[in-house]
C-alpha cells in the first residue's frame, strides 16, 4: 500500500503542486461567487419588499387624505394646485423616495 519510503515524494508531486493550488483557488472563487449571488438575491428580495410596503403605505395615505378633504373627498386633489393637500403629499412622498427614503430632504 502506498509508495515505498525510498521514493522522494516531494520530487514526484512537485510539478503537480501548482495544479492543486489552482484547484483550491478555483474552488474558493466558486464558493465566494455563490455567496455573493446569494447575498445579491437576498438584497433584491428586501428591496422588492420595501418598495411594495412603501407603495401600500402611499396608497393608504392617499386614501386617508382623500377622505379627510372637505365634502368627503375622493377627487384626489385639484389638478394643478400644488398647495392642495393630496398634491402636496404626493410631491413630498416623491421627494422622499428620490432621496432614498431616509426622510431627509
């Protein structure tokens, strides 16, 4: 079993060490790429979830604003009036979204 002790294994396998080192590097590279792909997928899912949540909150806020308008609302604001509550809220929310959603303008 195995090589006789008289065989110099360092010489026998010397020329193959670069092959083994390259295989190790390739395995590490593939493993790191898989981790990055997994992280990217997780981040994409979180962003999609955050966008969906923001859209639901935005719609809820617009419905609340429409109901709080004089006369029962439902009209969605007077077109062209930037001071109308619905239009002002829409403008503010679009600014927040454009700034990254951190609330600072």
